C-alpha cells in the first residue's frame, strides 16, 4: 500500500457514494459540505460513546477486540475533513496547508 500525503488524498478522493434524488434536487449550495459535517457529528458521537463506555467499565479499554470497532470513526473524521475541504462554500480548502499551519500555530513551531 502506498503512503499518500493529505494533498494527494484530497486531490484524488473518489466520491462515488450515492445520494437520494431529493438530496440532489436540493438547491442548497452547501449541501455536500453540510452532509459531510453531519457525518463528523456521527463519528464524534460514536467516539463519545467509547469514552462513556470506558468511564463506566474499566475493562472495556483492555478488550482490544471492542476497541478496534471504533478505529473506523477516527478514519471517518479524516475522510469527512477531506470531503469538507473539497466542498467548502466559496471554494476548495488546501487541507494539507491548513493542517500544517494549525499545527505550527498551536505548538509554536515551524515544520
């Protein structure tokens, strides 16, 4: 498997997911961005569920079989960020540039 940069993922992001006819007919210009944001909320909710389970059951974190069920939600956050960057209202966002700038700003470093 080849390693890709964020920019390569964003530029080559396949989007073959089918949406309903009603969704496609919706004239809202930011519908694709909003839909990706909805999925961010869903993935975050699943990760909140994990944290809550770990808060109530100390052994939950030790059971790696259960933990692996949640890995996909972290990946979903990245995929949704790519999709949101490609469908951002007003134009495409260079996600790699923005991530780099954000890391540098938050950590007071230059990469």
